[in-house]
C-alpha cells in the first residue's frame, strides 16, 4: 500500500507541475524539459563515455531554453522550473511504476489516479472554487482526464510490465517533438529556431 500511495502522490504532483508549466511556456518546450526525467533514468547507470556525451547534449538543449537575458523571446523562468519539477516527478513515476507493475492490475492504476486526485484537487478548489462545477469546465475537464490520464496511464503500466525501464524511457523520448507540433498546429505556439534545435538535441540524447 505504501508503494501505491507513493505512486498516486507522484502522479498528482507530475500533473500539477506540468500543467503549471503549460500555462507559462510552450507545450513542446515543457515536454522537452520534462523528458529529462526519463533520460536521467536511462543515464543513472551510465558507464560508457558515449552515455556522458548524451548527457552533455541534453544539458546543452536545456541551456538553450533558459532566459539568458530579459527580452520578448525569453521564456518564463517559473514555467521552466515547473517543467524541471515535472521531470523529477516523471523519473520517480517510472521507478515507482516499474516496481508496482510487477503485480499490478488496471485497478491499481485507477487507485493511483484516485489518490492523485487528493493531491491535485485542493489546488484547483483553492484557485477556481465553484467554477470547477460549471458544465463547460466539467465537460472539458472530463476530456482532459480521459486523454491525459485515464487512457495513457493504464497503457503505460501495461508497457512497463512488459518492457525494460530504459527501453520504455527511450520510446517516450519522441514526445517533445510530437507535443511541439501539436502546440503549433492546435494552439499556434510558434517556436524559435534555437528552441527547435534544443528540442531535437534532447530527443537525440
């Protein structure tokens, strides 16, 4: 039960942090920073020289996102910090999820999401209050819940049960480019050239 509670708490924090990042910086950049969590899992047992090259490559990519000077094109530093926090949570999610997946069921994921609700809900209630109960918010909240949690997390748990942790981490590494393209097409989030370069460096790493 302790592992399940920890799993749920990490799920709640991971969602809280990444959505706070989404509110402040482009989605593709937020996901590129968050993907450093799974990358850290891959590199945790790095022994070859080439592994440290990949690590350096990811750091260069991250550095390209940092606001080096105040300008209209610089990213919100708070948004970047939220994304880094989400990266830490994602790394913990993979490690705890792998441990939990050995004898878990889809009911385990449901319980984890239920626990995550108690982590995330107080922040939403504090900020939005009764607005959360409006039909518009409930409808789109349901869609977000379906496509960001209810479907992906059970599928990830099934994948974690069948794949080595490092292979799972590698497969999800393409998500920053997919997120950046979705942000561009759906939200009109146009990225600068150096930001696309940074995303590609992190994905390559």
